[in-house]
C-alpha cells in the first residue's frame, strides 16, 4: 500500500469497492483472456448481488470488459456501448461457497472463441484479488506484473519458466503453485518486479506440457 | 510507507528538520523508487481532479435510486440569500461536502479520499480555501501529502473501510486527514498537526456505518458535512494551541478497538442504525419492486 492508495483513485462513484474495483475486475479479466471478449456471463455474489444495481456494479464490470478505466465518465453508459460494440452479456446472481462478500464470477468467450472463467473479489479502495482461474484456486492482485502458466503437473515446468525469466533478468517477487490433483492440471502464478518480454511469454506457451500462458502487465506510472 | 505511527513521523521531522509533508514526500520517493517530480505530479493530478469534480456538480442530477440529489444546490442558494448561522465560509464548506457526496452517488468522477463514500470531506475544506482565501495550489498539494500520510497511518494501525470499522473509519479518517491538512495550510507545526488529528478522530469515534439499502447515499452524503465541519473545528483548536490529552496514535488504536467491537449490523451491512428504521425498510422494498419491473 502507498499514499496513493489512500488519496485516490480518481474514479467514477459511488463506491470504491462496488464500482472502481468492479471496473478493475473486468479490465483484468480481459487482459487474462488475451483478446476482446464477444460474450460475457456475469454472476454477482453477496453484497455485489444485493446492492450491485444501486452501486452500478453491473455497469462497472461491463465497462471494464470494454476496456474502460475506473475514472471513465462513460461507465454509466456501458450497457449501450456494449450493444454498439456487439459485446453480448448477461448478468445473474450466484451463491458462491466461502467467497468474499464482493465477488463476481465471469465466464468470457473471446473473439476467437477462446474461453476463460475467472472469480475475483473487490477488497475495498479499488483493490482487487483474483481467487479462481478456470476452476483452480489462485491468489493475486494484478498490482504487479503477473505471469500465469497452466500446465500438466509433471517435473520440469517450474524450472523452464524460472530459467526463462532468469535469462531475461526478470526478478520473481512471489510465486504460487496450484494443481487439481497429482499429475493433473496445474497453475503457476508468478508476480515479477520487471516486465516480461512478449517473446518470452510466447516461447513458454509453445513448450510441450504447457497448456496456456496468460500475462498481465501493469501500466507504468 | 515505512512509518507505523504519527509519533515516528514527528520524530523524523524533528531529527531531520523536515516539515510533516516533506517527511511523507520523502517516504513516497523512497518506497516507490520514483523521482520527486513524479510523486508531485501525481499529487497535482489528484488536486486537479478534485477541482474539476467540484466544478462539474449538477444540482438537477439524482442518483439511480432517487434517494439523493439537489441538496448541494439548496445549500448554495440558502447561504447566498440568507444570513446563515454558520457564516459564509463554513456554509460554503457544507455546500461543497454535499455536492461532492451527491456527485459520487450520481456516478460522476471523484477522488476517493480515503474512500468514495468520504470523498466530500477534503474538497469541502480545500476548495473554498483555494477559491475564497487565495491559498496557492502549491500549498494545497503540500497539505495533501499531510492528509495522505495521516490516512496511511490510520489504514495501517486501524482501517479506512466502513465494512470493517464503521463510518468512524471513513468519515472519521477523512476528517482527521482534513484537519491535519488545514493546520499545515495555516502554518501550524507538526505537533499541531498531530493534535488536530487526535481531536478530529476522537470527536467521531463510534460513528456507525448504516447505509440505507446498502447504498452510499443516506446518511453518507450528509456525514461528509460533519467530517468537514469537525475538521475545521479541530484544526482551529490545534492552531489555538489546544492539545489533545490522548496522543493521536492511541486515538487511532482506540478507533480500531471501537470498530472491532461494533456489531456487524453497524458495519456497512445496511441492517442497523438508520438503515434499520421502518422508513428505510420501506425504501428498500420500493427499490426492490422498482428493479423487478
């Protein structure tokens, strides 16, 4: 946390958690999808479901999916803009187990039919946390450069990824490993201090046993 | 930030002969590894956004629920045509607090300070000073560092979210931040800033978060008024040489203790306090009917 988490963000009201945080979740979901979405299913949980309409949470998430920032004055008009840009969306409610009160589950389909399911929470002050990706538990805020590697759970993939980063002088800040079962589907979430070159991300995604690589880079100051 | 108490900030000011705001600026430069210019440009952009938000109030706009809108306009009309009890300057602060709170509820662009629900407090005292009393932008930017530093200590030792600590954590924190900012603008020293923080926060200790229908509207918009007026009073007291018997850090810790023992119904759940009144329940069922159709 720094002083600009206290003063700021500059945002469209009325709530940093229900509005600004919701926009950020939409933005991060699209970055993780890696392409503009053509379809989105939005399921609101807890306080997002109960007070989301009055707080504009629904409009805020759609605005984020359209690439708007939390201070975009067009957020209240995001439904109309989605229609013009041919983004189909539906909004429903859901009761998730053990989830933060301000949580949303998004099912996105990209222009090229690739899909992503993401569950994320808004923690207050516009800060967010991604909790699940394609059904696997994860834990990252999107405040640092974040590399997400989906792979088959077998020896060597962590070494491939970390040596690639090391070659490019990218320092790892945090690293988390998850899998559904031994030898099954695994996810690596790596937060780094430096930006990861595009070619490294592309190279990793072509390795055998690696299913998918997503990369979230943060905008510079 | 590397400071965990107001006391540590005061000590650093003393050790290095720095002003309160310079200590916070120096810390931002070090902790984010950025230039002085980059930090100050960012603060300038926040001030620009506050000014813009203050000038784009629309007194005809109402929130989606219809619960708030127009009050900032009424207050402005009132002090322009009447001899208000609070006098010209405080009346302007009241109007500004209402206007910013209403703009927020109407999904206009604001600056969260420290939260969106409390976004009216700092502008309510800073904009009238800037417009009416000829305070320079550069001075206000210094004051915003003071406010940010205070807010950060409160966020670290306690909290700034109503869902965690009640409205004392939002409007209370904003009021303490504004009080410190005001003391700096009026030439008070670091010690006086700390005293203003302690007094402002003490006065709002125990304030509950009880939004009707869970929306940042009632009573949130008008709570910004008490945050602003309380900040002005606490700053004037500190500038007069009045001291808080309890040091700022201990008041912040007390705020956490009060918040921790606050019933969940009074922490942004929309259940207790004014949110639990029969009228509020009536409003909730009307809103539910509206969204069904």
